[in-house]
């Protein structure tokens, strides 16, 4: 006859359930706690002694559920902290949205394209880490080539991206001030812009003749496009959207349709020289008002010209191959010649469509000694010869002023 095995009595505070030993005790607050003690009585006794020791020390044990709850709380706090950290990518997006609503379509598109490279590096960077060193290091790396697709940056590209960064930081500062928050620092104030020597590049009289000759040989008929550009100061995009009828023979001014910024008037007017008038008339000959002034004559004949790439071939033919030579030099030539010939710099600013007089002041250098000759004569006490206006000239001025007054007078 078998005798049933009798379990030995367990120590106080230890019981068995589900195949393992549990412990039961009162914690520091008097609350009865139960928790797994282990697979043997010895393990349960050691754990029970540990809990009683903590009670004597005035400590409350952290149970598994308490640790899980604490870990969840820490994760939630970390997530909240991460959400509260402003990333530079958010500032970039805000600046892109701002430019879309406050700048021209072309300018907003160009700004957004630059921001693609900024986002690639700084999208997830906290604004606290957007220091002068961080931005300057990126710009130095980009200037060496590879980041933005440019083999090597010149001063112009450096300054363009400098302006891009500055625009983002300045907008963030305005937002902070408007929301009564402490404005962030603008690290671009401590990164120098670079001197753009190409602003001083203009076509000399010899180069102008060489370009006209090369154009007549390679692309006959396009020389008038070049002549009109240096007499008006078009930006390339403004020239390509010029229309027949822009020139007013009564006011002797030509209208320029600009879209660089929405804050400027859509049209500005420039007095056109006789040389420019002749070029305009040849381009507008046998064409109707409102049609494109600049059209193709060799490819897609009669359609509006979409680019000035042919000018690169002209420069090679004219043996003008320095790195600063480009179509945009024609605009610099207009500004430089106007200043050198005595046109007030404030008027040149309006004719060129500059938003800042500091931009126009870059063209105050002399051209082929023209300004030096004029200034030397002035230093010697020479005065401009007095000219007697003709009756016809006075009548034209009176007619123009009368028309202007009528335009400004509000109609009832």
C-alpha cells in the first residue's frame, strides 16, 4: 500500500501557485503585495528577505508593472520633447510657402530649387544646431563642387545661397517677434558675402563691334537683339517677353515687363536712345502690335525665342572667352554706361528695375575713361554748355506733361 506524499509546510509569506513559488508581504505603505518569487523555495525566501530589507530602508520596490509604466512614461516624454523640437526643415517649408505667395513665380521656383539642397542636409537638424559653423561648413563644401551640381562656386552662387539661408532665418525671426517669442539668432550675419567681380564686367566699344560682326556672320538679324539689350538694360527673361508696341514714339520710352518681384510695378519705362530706337524698329518691322518682339529666324522660324543660347557661339566667334563674359553683361553695360554718362544713379536704379540703390551703386566705376574725362572737366570749373530748347521740343514736353496730368487726374 502506497503512502501519499505530504508537502512540507512553506515558510510564512511564501505560497505556491501555478507551479512556482510566490511571496506575499506588506510594503512601506501597508499595502499587501504579491509577486513571483521563483522556481524554488530558496529563491522565494531570498526575494522575500530583499523586500523586507527595502521596507526597513524606507524604500518601495519597483515591480515589473511599475517598470513598464515608467518606461512608457519616459517614452511618451521623449516623444513629446522630440515633437517640441523645431527642425530647420519646418523653417524651409515655411519660407518656400511665403515666397510662393509674395514673390514672382520664377523667383519662387528658383528659391524652392535651392532649398532642395538645404533640405537634403538640414531637414532634421534642430534649429539650435543651425550655427554659423554648421552653415559655413556646408557652404564651403558646396563651393568646392558636388553638392548643388555646380563644379565650383563663384561669388555669385555663394551669394545666392547666402541670400537663401538669410531669407529663411529672417522670416523665422519675423514670425517669432510677431508671436511675442524670443527671436532666434541669424548666423548669416557672421558669414561674409563674396565680392562679385562680374558686376564690373561690361562690353567695351571694341567688344561690342566684335560681337555685332560675329552675330551678323553667324546669326544675321540677331544683332538688333544685342543692340537693343545694351540700350535698354533688359534682363534676359524681360527681353524674351518684349512685345511689338512697347516703344512709345511720343514719350521716347520703351516699356519693360518685369516679374522679378510682386512688390514692384509690373512695367517700368526706360528712355530709348536713337540707336535703340533703330534696333527696335528693325525688330518690329512687318509685325503687329502685341506680337513677340524677339522671334526665331533659324529654328522654328517665326516663333517666340525661348533662350539666348546662340550668344555663346557668337562670343566664341568674337574671341571673347573669359569666364565673366555672358549675355547678362549686356545689362551691366547699360547700367555702367548710363552712370558714366552722367545719368543720376537714382534714375538708373529705376530704369534697371533694382529694388535697392546699393545694387545700382556697383556700376559707378568708370567706363573707358568717360567718367574721368567728365570729372576732370568739372574739377577745372567747366560747366555744361547752355542749349536753347527748340519750339518743337517745348511743344512735345507740354504735350507729354498734359497727357500725364490727364492720366493722374481722377475721373468723376
